[in-house]
C-alpha cells in the first residue's frame, strides 16, 4: 500500500553557471532567501549550513534543468539525503505566465520555483 506523506518543506533554487539563489516559503507569502551562492563545492557547503539552520531533513529541493549547471548541486543534495526534483524549465515558464509575473531576477525565480513546488 502506498503511503502519501504531505510535503511541509520545500526549497526553490534558481541556478546558473556560476551562482545559485535559494528561497524557502514561509507563512503569509514571505520567504527566507539567500542569494549568489557559488555554484561550486564551496557554495554547496554554505548551502548545507543554511539548510541545517533553516530546513528540515525531509525537505524537497526543486531546481530547473539548466544546461548542465544543476547537475553537481543536485547530486550533492541527493547524497546529503534531500529529495531533489529537477524540473523542465518550460513548466516553470508556463507557471510564471499563469501568475502574470513581470519581474524576472534570480531571487524572484527561486521564489517562483518554491511556489511551484
């Protein structure tokens, strides 16, 4: 029998070649964010520290499939025991259209990905 466990913690990541931004939804449309972490082992360690402080171990982490830039971080997070979901960027783009979103920054994209979750 399949047991469904509600997702209570999600993290959205907007990733690029050199950096990534993260967002965790809070109550009342607020977010806890961190910007411009290095897309490298050093940035991954900073993210690990942020996750230890602000996220539960069972958190889902969502990011777009951005060329190959997401692969190292996705692998790292999976090895740390997080549920990792790599999303087709077209899905996020259509979701953004459904929200009639006009602002496009890395930080707002991380928030959008977290809301999509």
